[in-house]
């Protein structure tokens, strides 16, 4: 029996502004922290930058047509903050907003639901470093003011696109912004200060809450507002108490640091205790928790692979946690936890292929956020795709990956999780952050020399799933 999904289930693909748009200096756009970071030698593999990326800014109409041809019913994209509000404060640049007006018009005309993410990591550089004129203090996410800047920007985008977009996401993966950006430093802005990382996490929670308020004030009642987290499906290596405690610590720092404030209106006591030697958390002010805990219409889950941990030194440990190499840990106060590569199949990121992690997360958040719709806002895999002599690109591994994960989603829905959509990461190959263009996540292959797009076999497979709402039999070979 084919596995059928509920009617109206959204079949989408996801991208992010800095990873695809290019046009880094056009129409008034100013640098974001990712422009600065990628132009800093040694930060991104091969010295790659998003200056041109896959030139989506100039190829947007063709790209939307491609999505419609594939049969997608939804598209998750992000707005480039420095394109619409270059300094991170003040009025919006209309030319920047016009691009997103045109994009959403094209999507709607093609029968594709736009799902807009306000922040996919491209903070205006001025909000990090402060302006030369002195009008902006800077400080990035560790600075409280950034949360208020974010809410102002959210209001500007909402005013401009309120009649076109119903699905709104405040932040993408605030864990990465806080702990990779300010902790391990493998992401922009590349700072390595554990306390700054914790402060950033709090101001991201606050910014999410303030932005949600700004969106609700500006948008019609039918709008649905959410956040896209990358919760870890954390598993202890063994049931030994030390390993179980390591899993608890990472669950606090990866997951509950955000779902605590957002879903329950408080930080977990164990997180505060685990980090008490670093900070007293006095940057949390009265009223912040109520602000962060705004009602969520949608909880977006980005999932790639589970996380296996043990106590320090237990088993065959390594510092590898799948987020790039750094001498600095992204886990403040829990630096000694050891991360393990689970046995079994790996993707080109060396991430393990294990759909049970996705199932577990969906069931967990179905229980922890009753009344909130769940969406898989990202899921997918990188493989070393290469065109065949005839130009076609076959990616059976990706089809198997998608099949396994969609089957896990189907099982979670059957077991009661209210999941309403799935967004494949990614529509097309693009700039994979610290890995540059070396990792291909797309369902569509991009030749970076010519910018020619070629749908891989997974794109055809996924399009058929989108059109029929059914998973075919598992592919063989
Ligand atoms: C997620 C990011 C996304 C992409 C995938 C592979 O962490 O949100 O932009 O890079 O990983």
C-alpha cells in the first residue's frame, strides 16, 4: 500500500537568501556578517563567497517556473535583511522589497505557497560592528538592542508582504546563530566567546518574541507565525549514567534553551546550573520570558541526522559534531561531552542517515506543543553528484534518503503528530556556509560556471510525490 499524506499537505523546497541570491552589492544591499566572514581568508572552504551564489536574484522567474514544473506546492525562502534595511535600522529600501514582492507574485501565480523566513543568518554588518557614524552601537546578537532591531525589520517586511504571504517564520536555527556564530566561530561573525553565545541565544529568543508581536500587529488574522529550530535528536552512547547525563546536557543546550522560553516561558533549571560558572544569566530581564513565549502557530523542525554523545573520554570519542572544525566548542559549560559518529550510512557531510531521529522529534514536539502545527522546514542530504556524459544527474542515494525520511513523517502523522508540510533542503545546489560550494544539497544540480540548472532524478521523484501526495514503493539499487 502506498503511504498517503493528508490532503492539503504542503510539498515544498527550501532555500536561504545568502546561499542563493548573489547580487551582493546591487540595489542598495550592504554587507551582512556572512559577506564579511566569507571574505575573511580561511573562514570558508576554498575562499568561496555568496557574491554570485547561484544568481537567483537575476534568475528568480526561471527558478519559480522550474519549481512549478516540478510540481511543488510551497516554497520556503528567506529575506535578506541587508537588502531591505541595509543598516539594520530606519526605513526600508523599496528596491529590496520589490524583489520579494515580485518573487511572491510569481509564486502565487504558479500555485506555490510562499513561506517566508525573516532571518536565515545574514545580520546586517552594522548591527555587528556598529556604524562609523556612531548611529548604531553594534554588538550583534549578544547585544540586547539587536532583538529590537529585528522586530522593527519584521514589521517592515510584514507591511510590505502582508497581502501575499500567509506563512511566516521568524528565525532559522537560532542554535547555529548563537553557538556556531559566537561559540565555536565556524559561522559568521566567527566569535569564540561562550558567554557571548549564551547572551546571543537569549536575545534570539527575545527577538523571536518581539518579532512575533510585530508580525501579529501587522498581519491579517489568517497569517501563521512560527520559528524553524534544528532540534537535536540526542542519544546517549550507552545507558551508563555519565552518558545519559551528557545527553541531558546537550538536550538542554541544543533544544531546551529555545523551546524552554518559546514553549514554556522559562529557561530550564538544569541549563542554568550547567552554565552557572560562566554567567548568572542576569541579561535575562523581567518580562523577557513572557515576550519570548508568544503563541506559536507553527513549529518548524529542521532535521538532518541524530546526535550521539557520551561523557568525556567514554568510547571512541571525537570532537566532531558535524558543524565544522574548530578548537572552540559550541557547547558552553559542556565542552567535555564527546560526540560520536553513529555506525551506518553517511552522507557527503559525514552525517548519518537515520530517519528515526526525525520520527522521535516529531513525536516529542507533538507532545510538548499541543495545538501547534508542525512542519518539517528542512530535511535533505548532500551527495557528490556528478553529471553523466549525457548531462543527466542521477542521485539514487538522495531518493533513498528522502524516501526514508518521508516515511518517518508518514508514521508520525499516523501516530498523531499534526504535521502539515515538508520542505526539502534544498531546491538547488548552493553556498553551503563554511563548506562553500563543495557540498551539494540540491534536488536540482547547478553548474556554477554557467549557472545552468539540471533537475536531478530526485527532483523528478519528489515532484511525483508532491503531485500524488503518495510515497511510491521504496526504490531499489
Ligand atoms: C541547515 C541550514 C541550511 C543548510 C542546511 C544544510 O543548518 O539551515 O541553510 O545549510 O543546514
